[in-house]
């Protein structure tokens, strides 16, 4: 099992705490209270394994599909609805939200190849991820990616337990579908804002995999301007 780089420091710290706690308990209590010492060891070992598992980076065959949007995160589709985006587009968008449980892989991946038009971190609250207000009030990082056929916004949102959002993208950067976008440490939710009328390939309550599951098809929505390709051919 591969471990993501964002987990190195956290795992090392947890391993040190695990070692220190158990050395103390076995040194002072193993003779008089062996059951307690073994209980502390068992519980702390399970917790350490959970932390290691949280930062796992499994090998996958990623989906690369032009004119399709791939799921940016593992988890469960919890929201599919039209909403008004007040941050960037200033108009109606189709929102698809993916909730990540602590058991999910928490690497976030780029859903569509293109160019980064916007990248902005927002401080905020730590409401539970399934709250409708979490999309606009929680700590979050928004990124807009534009391709030759569409422009979408991807929003990493912290939850009640998530305390750090990591995002690797910068404005002007060209990005490839399936590459790493970032990581939410003990993270909770990712929103994708699509043009209204987008053909969705997922359903409410569906379990999805980041970089693998096709979220939506966009090839019929925004025609490619002929001038764009004429200029590139020169």
C-alpha cells in the first residue's frame, strides 16, 4: 500500500505518540494491571492503523475521456441540484456534491483537462459536510478549470473534522484529467459546479471513485469555436 506524501508528517507524529504511550503503560502498569496495558496497546494500534489507512494512495487505472468530467473524489453523491453561484459564474449552475467518509481515499483529482482560470482559498466554519450551508460558509478552496468545451468550478470543502485543505493548482496552469488536485486532511466534501443542462452519469446516493467514475458528459453543451483550432494550426 502506497502512502500519500501529505500523510508522512502526521503518521510519524502518531507513531511517536503510539510508542511513547505504550512504553509508559507497559513500564508502569504491565505488572499490576496487564489487562489495561494490553487494552491501551490494542486501541492505540487500531487508531494508528486507521491514520495510516486514511493517507493511502491506491494504484488505479484512471479514466481519461475528452468532453467528460471525472469524479474528483471518492465517496457518495449527496447533492444533485441547480443553484446560483455567487462566487465566480454569477449565474445558475448544476451542483453535484460528493461526501467523503473517514474510510474513503482523500486524494482529490482533476476532473477535466484544461487551464486553471481561478484558484481561491476561503476561510470559514467547520459545519458538518452534509449541511447545505457548508458549500458557502465552511473553509474551502475553489478552482475553475476551462477546457475547449466547458468551464467548471471544483470546490474542496472542510467539514466538522477536516482542519486543513491542500490544493496544488495555480491560475494559468495547464492541468491534465486524473492528476492530483489536492488533499483534504480528514476531509469531507467536494462540490462540482457544471453548466445547467449537463448530462450527468451519476445518481444520488451512488458510490463513486475519484479519477475513475465518469461524473458528467459535456460535449453537447458548449460548441468549440472554429477560430480556436484555426489559430492553433498556424
